[in-house]
C-alpha cells in the first residue's frame, strides 16, 4: 500500500464497483489503478502482472461474474482508466474543500 496516498476511491457506489470488477476481473487492480500515470502504463502492467492469473482462473471468475450480472443490473462504465482518474480528481477536490472548511492541515 502507498501510505503517501492512503485514499483510493474506486467507485461511486456498490453497483459501479461491481461493474468495474466485471470489466477488470481482478480486485487487486483497485489498489493499483489510481496510481498509474497513463492508460498505457495501466494496460502494460495489467498484461504483465494480471492477465496470466486472470486467464488461469477464467472459468471460476466467469461463474462469479455471471452470478453478479444475473442478480444486479450493472451500469456500463466506458473507459475504466479515465473513470478512475475522474473519480480520484473529484475525491481530491472534495477532500480539499473539507480540509479548508474545517481548517485541517
């Protein structure tokens, strides 16, 4: 965990969280995704580190994903990387506003 940046918002709500999981197929990526500088960096790391493991357990993951999709109508999230960057920006802006409002250093 990156302790210099302890806040890593990953979704606006549980449905968007599950929609992201369905697309990424790996929960551990939520820890890493906000720290990538570019989408290319994210895609390369995904390929280098996660793709093999995802493919190895694809059948099991697809069973879980299928159950999620049957039980819950998930939103369509286009551009996971840009979604996460936008969410982090909104979160940081709100955090700064709260710090100013409550005079926190």
